[in-house]
């Protein structure tokens, strides 16, 4: 399902296997547990890089699991459950005491794109993979924290419209142009991973205090943090 | 500490001397007194303020060494800077920061409290240093950052990489309005900009009110009791 590996200062969280890495209660619990592990092992200079195997970064919630409830109300309940269970994943990433980088090997849709957006930096491939907010196409409304994330991380109204209201599958170059991702310069999964590792090492070398980092990060997104119930707390004695 | 000069309809406020122009209570009082003088000038609603500084620094932020020696000064330093920024936001005239040297942390905030930032490109940078020196960032600093820096990526770069932003990078990020070859050229450009604005001739009082609405969120957090990020209670943090 997912693994956590340590390479020097870098924590590598990988969604494993060749599937769509969809989120259901089990996979969500695994991710949360690994994020918790990274948090407990973090030191000054730690950095998290999240990536996945195969064609998908993540294709969002496990709608098949929702439908397997057998009834319309059952499916709606399961979907609602996943929406609620996923919130702590987003909160954990916003609260994580270290810089975070999403290394997109492939498609990121709906909740999968939310996972990516929950990171400080997003790198994606130039040649493959799209970003897609499918909700407008499949007739689903958007959870409040999804919209808050889009407002927090995506600056122009044109970009927000393209992402949420056009049903567009946005490729790397366009995503970078819209300011949704930081880079779409690489033509392979390996290229992206390498680039994110390089950035990770650069950030790690600054040896920032994770508590300070997380506190400043949260203060960048007060609306989103409010919805997630994340309060910025105070910390640390200054170096002076 | 600071000088005030009038050139036609332009007020030139200068942080004087070759030091770091650290925002200690004395300097803050001097600047606020100059602002009061400007306000009470009869031609103020048809004027423009240009703020600049001598030497290598625009301002290197709060006087942290002073706060270390005398922690009772932390609160007044923060309170006086808040008052100054509130004054600048309500000032009935356009304001231009001619950034002729480094502007760090509270010094960067002071620059950003102006409507225009003109900066030299040959030297100096804008720098939110807090991440590098383990300091909390006051909530009202963040409110100003959010309003003045439009791109989420630029805000992240400023706050979460503690980037030392040169004038050209500032232009890219939309923080700096124009970049110039030297300190003298920056001031000259500020004067030219100021003169141009004066020629257009709008009512400074209306201008000030419109600016207040634009920066309403900042004024709101300026007035709040928070001394750092939301939920702060730890007095172990130092300015």
C-alpha cells in the first residue's frame, strides 16, 4: 500500500503498486500512520518527499468501495466517511514539522490532487500525467476543505476556474503556467524524483527547526487551517 | 535617527546614519513623530510620501539585541511598529518606499507598508529572516504578507525558504514595482513617480480611505491582541 523510507535527511513516502492508489479507510489509515512516524522521527533538516509507483499518483477516493455498499444512501455514507477520514491526512501534512514535496509520477485527480496540493512544493512530469478535478464531471460537490485548499494554494481566478469549473485534464506545462505546480520540466518519472531529491537536499541543508517551519506554514493558510481545526501554536527559543 | 524634508509636494522621510536602522522604540517614535508632522501639514492631502534610508540598510528589523537585554521593551517595540503601520495605511497620501539597502523582517514589513516599492538592483535584498533565526512571525505580519504578495508560490518562497529577494526577483514575484541601478537612481525614480502622482492630483483623504478598505484585513489584525501567530501564549519567544 505505502511505505516510508529514510535516505539521509529525506523521508520518502511511496504509494506502492501499479494501481490507482485510491483512498479508502484502510489506505488512509496507512498513510496517516506513516506521516505520524515521519513526524516522530523528524529532526532539524528533515524533508518529506511523497511519490507513487505506476501511472497514477492517486486517482482520488475509492468510489468502487463506496458503491459496494449496495444502496444509494449506503454509497453516500461511505463517500462522506472517506471525505471525513481524509481530512486528518491533509491536516497532518500542513502540520508536518518539515518541508514537504509531492513528486508526481502520474495522474493526480480529486482527492489525489488534494494530497499533492497539501505539500509545500509540487513537481510533475512534462510528458505524462494530468491534474484533474473530476467533481464537476461526475456530479459530486466539493468538500469545504478542498475548496479552501484551492483558494489557499492557487492564486489566480483563471487558474481556479480552469481547475474546478472546466473539467479539464491539465498537463504539466499548463499546470506550471497556471502556477498549480512548481515544475513540469522533466520527461520521466526518474527525472522528477531526482529533481525533488535535489530540492529536498537543498532544503534539508538549511537545518530549519521543524516546529518553526510548520508554524509559519500554517500561518500562510489561515482559512484552510481553521476548517481543519489546526491552530498555530508557539514554540521554540530563538537561536539568539 | 530620521530626517524629514519637503521637496515641492513630496515629503522625503529618511532613516539617517550608516547603521542598520533597527526599529527600536526611539527610532519608531522618531518616525511616527515625522508622520504626525506630515499629517498636520496643510498641503498633506495633495502630497506624496517617500521613505528611504542612508547606508547599506533600509532597515534590518526589530532591535533584537535590545530586546534581549531588556525584554520589557518587546511589547512597546511591537506596539509602536503596529501604530506606525496603521498610520501608514491610513495616511492621506500615496506612499513610496525607496529601498536603498537590505530590508529584513520588520524592516521588510515597513517597506511593504507603502503603496509602491522601488528598489536598487545592484545591492541589497528583502528578507523574511524568521525561519532562519527561529523567530515566531506575528499574525499581523502574515496579514500584510498575504495582502501584498499575491502569488501563493511567492509567499511560500518568502516565508518558507527565507529567500533573500533581490530587486529583480522581487519584480518577478510582484513585490517590487521597479528596480534601479543604484541608491541615487532609486530615489530619483521615487521622486519622479511622486511628482507624476502629484500632477494627477487626487484627494489624499479619499486615497487613504480606499487604501484602508484594500488593507482592511491588515488593519483588523493590527488592532488585535495577538503578539504572534494565533494561539500564542509562550513568553519564551523573543523578538
